[in-house]
C-alpha cells in the first residue's frame, strides 16, 4: 500500500504478549476491534451498534453443522456487504481455470516437470497474473481443487476480490505480499503460507514490486490440522504458530471494483467505496498465516523411511476417513539418522495425485533440474521416485546422521486425477526431457542369493 492508502487504514492496537498485528491459535474463537468499544459485549446483534456500524454474520458452514465444523464470524462494519455489490458484468481472466476442465488435445497422464514460470513484462496483479497448472474434481459439487502460479508486478489498489468457489492457500516463492482482508492485514513472505476463507474479500499489494508463488484452491471441506495419532499432542504444525490478523479497516470514498469468482466464472461490480470496512469482529471463520520454519518434523530414529504423511501441515478431509480432498505437505530442513536405510523417498505408485513445488534450495530426491520456483506433477498410479544420481548417492552413503539443509519443497496431493491446462501443457516452461532422469537406472540383478552389493 502507498502512504496515501495507509492514511485511510485503521488497525487494532497491539495486544500484549502476542505478535504485533496477529492473534495466535488455529480454529480459535477470536475477538478484535480497531476502535475502542466497537465490539458488542455479550451479544451478536444489538439494536444499535456503536459508531453507527452494521452487524453482519459471515457463515463458513451450514447453521446446523456439528460443533467441530461450525464456522462463522460476526463483523461490525461501516456498510453492510449488500452495499458492496451492484449489478454484475461477466469478465474474463483467461488463464485462471476451474474444474472440471479437460482439454482434448492435452495428455494429463505422464510425469511432468516445469522450470519456474518467468516474471512478466506486462503489468499484472495478483488476479490477472494467475496461471492455472492443474484442476481436479468438480467445483459445482464442491469437491476437488486447482493449482496455480501467480505472477504479479502491480498492486491491487482499488480492485478487490473474493472467491465463492474455494478457500485459497497462498504459498509465496519470490517476493512478499501484503494481503488486506476484511478481517485484517496479513504480511506474507516466502517460507510462510496463508489461507483465505471462501467468501472473504481481499486485495494484494507487493512490498518488493513483484512476486511469484503458488496458489491451491480448495473446493471441498476446509483445511484443518491432521490428526497426530500415536505422535500425540505435540510436533508437526502446532496450533499456537498459526496467526490470525487483528481488525483493520479501510475508510475511503473512491470508485472501486469488486471481482467475484463463482462457479468458475468471473464477475465484476462497481461501487463508490472500499469494501474492507470491518471495524471489529469476533468468531472462528477468519484468514490465517503460518511460518513453515516452525514445523516440528518427526521421523525414524532407527531404520526405514516413514511415509510422507508425517510432513502434513494441513489437510482438507473427505467423507472417506483418511482419504483427503487435499493434503498440503512440506519437506523442510531435517536430520536423517536412519541406519541401513535408503533415505530419500522410495520409488512408488500412489492412488493420490501429487503436485510438487520448490520454494528454495535442493530437493533430496531430485538434486538436479527441480529448481526453486519449479513444479512437478505425478498423477495417480504413475511411478516416480529418485533420479539416478540420488539413487547412487543414497545406496553408497555412510550411515552417519546427516542434516538436509538449504531445502523447502511442498506437495499438494489429492484423491482426484489432476488435469493439465493448455497453459501448463503448451505455454509454461515444460521440461520435455524430465522422464530421462530415470533412463540411466541400471539393471543390477544377478540372481545371487543374499547379494546386496
């Protein structure tokens, strides 16, 4: 935001003992106000709200949902949101696609890898710079997901957006983002992520002038923390490390546009003021961010390589227990102490479809070719695993403990097959020779019983 924009913004005062501008916890009931006394006490909808504000509820679940999944927030705003829309006009964001999206002349069955999508020369903001890589499921039945790369070099100044289709997981790779939502401001940098709820209005500005990263749209059940099972109460992504912004509002009377994504289509409406006018709020339906560096990884301390599920940060469940609509998994810096063990990810075929992105550094199973900003896709039931160099190193290295350093990659996996878009297949920098990374793997079998070397 520019200095002029900041003159229109009021933020809640810092709370003692917490990160300035944020409240800790995952799925908590929060309350926050940018002006003293703006938040009603002991009730949600008084006859008259302080400061002449309007009371309004944003529901993230049906009213009768079980308590464990019931989500809503009460907002106290300058204008009710019915004043933040007028008649809609359809617009086109041609490279932002929604499932179901199957292209007849594109083959999605394959092992694919892309170099980073280059930064644009033309002016693009967070919306117009969105490039869809894969789609899965069906937005109309609220199952599945889509993955995107965003490329931006322009702030959203008087343009605002919300998705009626999905919550959005934002993963910066290069450049910081300032995300001004209805419920507060999130400052986001590489190695952090944030989740923006379905129906939450926001705009994005670029403190560094340009930014690139990844977005996962979740059409299904909301992201939540995975069950830890025998791990117990601690480690992985701890709830206290999730941060929800304090109240902040923008009070300006200028021509503005609100863009809405609904059933895969984009609609624009023009209004005469900012829609980010929530002065106070309370509830548990809110945006949040998380620092991936606070993930407490666990693993084997004897032998064998555990399943990658132990690195799950967030999961979006389905009605089938243990089978996710989306799992968001990371591969951070960590120690590998296992004895007599092939330590990188093993070769496998998976019923889940796996899209990976490299945030920075080197991924241990692919030490060459999978560069920061790059993407790979291994669709369901397609074999994949370490390249020859990784295999040779892993089968000859010492058993001494080693720390993986300079690494942070992520995986977005889903129960649904991921379909490539035309952009991913024809325009993005696809590595045509990616599958050759396995071509030099040698036959080592000689039929000698018990031979290991």
